């Protein structure tokens, strides 16, 4: 679960980067994960470096697919079909 930023009763808010990493860790399909990460980067919300830092802060286990996709996007892949 991403780090909580604010709460108002039952409504809890987190930063988008944390939510993206949390959602991405649940995705086991490389193409779907690439689409998520590339979309966030393309829209200018975060850079691959910022998302990688967020992943490292999460201390998530079994994050090798996420690290691999972040590296692909950092190298210039900008959509799911562009990947290998």
C-alpha cells in the first residue's frame, strides 16, 4: 500500500506515483504493465527515475518485472507495442 498522504474520515489519499507502483506490482503481464508505466510517463506525470525511486521506497518484493519495464521506458519505449 502506498504511503498515506492525507485522510478525511474514510477517504484516504496517496500520491499518484505510489498508486501507480502499487497498481503496477499487481500486474503480471509485461505488456499491460508497460502500457501503465508508459502512459504515466507520456502524460508527464512522472519520469522513469521518479517512479523507480518510488518503487525503491516501497521495499516491494518480487518487483523484477516492474524494474525491467521501468528500465525499458527509461530507454525510450513509450507504448506497449514498442516493447519486445
